[in-house]
C-alpha cells in the first residue's frame, strides 16, 4: 500500500457504445485530485422548417468533465478514490430542446495494477486502470 502522499496515475478510457470519447491519464497525489474538461460547440444541421435565424441560435454543444479524488477518511484508505464523469450532449431529435446528461459517480477501491469498468446510462462506460 502506498503512503497518502505518493502520486497515483490512472489510465482512463471512456466510451459510449462503440465510440471512444476519451483515452487519457490522470495523476493524483496526497489529498489533491485531478480532472479533465473538454467542450465542443459546432454548427447544427438544419431541421425541416428551420430558417437561418433559428439554426444559428441552436449550435450543437457537448461537454465532458472527469475528476478523480483520493479518499483518506481513515487509515488504510490509500486505495480509495471518488470518480465522477459527467457528459452533456444535445438531444438528437429535431425540435427537441435541452441536453442529455449522462453521469457516473462512484467511490471505489483500486489497488496498483488493477482495473475496473464503471457502467452508466445509454451505453456509457469508463475503464480505469491504476498503474503499478
């Protein structure tokens, strides 16, 4: 078991169905967490009956936020972490307003060299591997 101050690196792969959304690594240490934030805004294809004004006011916006924090509530918690993944994506149907929010939040234990797959809504999965 590592000391509370030792850095811990995780390799993370986030997918939704067969689409890979993220493949990256994060390092946490002591009581300090780590996070990744990504966002994208782009042109929205017109829906039937849309005029240019409506289309211009309805861009496609997506965002993803991932964070990992060590949990040290008591001695021996050096293997415990809180992981949160939040994804917001536009509703796909024409005429639909708002976003779909997909969230995974877990407190987990993960020993060095081990992996865990967390499952969320709509085929969202996150594979977390802790380096040795």
